[in-house]
C-alpha cells in the first residue's frame, strides 16, 4: 500500500509519496546514500546562513554501538519498531548564533535541514520517520552533546518493510490513509481567518 496523496496532483511525486513508516526492512543502507541525504541537509537554507544544524548518526550494519546508543534514547513506543531501521540519526540545534546571541530561528532551520534530508531520502528509495519521542537528557549525556546545543528530533532511515511485522496497533496506523488539514484552515489572504482565493471550496 502506498500512502500517496493522489488527490493532490499538483504536488511533486516525491512529496505526494513521502510518508513516515514504522515497518522497516532489516537491510543495510548504502554508504553513498547516507552521505547523500546528509549532504542534502547541509545545503538547506538558514537565517543569516548560520547553519545551526548537526547530526549524530548511527548505522546499524557498520557502527552497531553508535546505533545502539541512539536506539537507547528512544522512548519505549518508538523502540517497538525503530530497531529495524538501517540508521538512526539525532538532529541537534546550535542555540547561539555567530555573535553569541540566542538564535530564535535555530530549531526552524534544523527542521528545514531535516526536510531536505527527507526529500533526498525519498528520491533514493529510502523512507524517513522523524520522532519527538526520545529522552533529550539521556541523549545529551550518552551522546556527549555540549552546552549550547539542543537535541531536536530522532530520525529513523531505511527501506520500507512489511506492515505485518508490526504489532496490531501499529499495523493499523501503518496502513491508514494520511490526513491533512484543508488549505482553508491554514492559508489566509492578508489577515487571519480569510482563506486565500485558491483555497476556497470550488475554486
């Protein structure tokens, strides 16, 4: 089953077909593909070109100890499935800018880098699942993250697996259609609450 937004034909195919699976094949990721998705993240835009992102990577096939450290920071609900991913990544934000002032756009920019990583992964036949469900304090300690940097999100990367390998409750979520709020609720014309013309029903 493809979790594709076929009813939005104007979207690029990579965006239509991108989704966040929990079922992964127990399969190694090619080194060149891993470097490619990290390179995509590196070229994301950022406020004042601060590039506040860093990524801690654990590849199961080649660096199992690093993979295990990243796996151990996940909350139990994510540990149920994330162990089959090819790699686990933790995105990290530098919270001060080059002038040693708080960078209020740091988390936004790290999110942009993660989005670039996600789309590049889709282009290479990989699937990404980003997770808020991890222990940030444990991550800081076990991964030696210094002061001035904040863990943002855990990221599973790999090849899509069989949904039947998941527990029943997760399998149902895996097979469910993706749902998004309509444009009329998120895109406004000039002021809050006034839907943009192209977003109005029937336009």
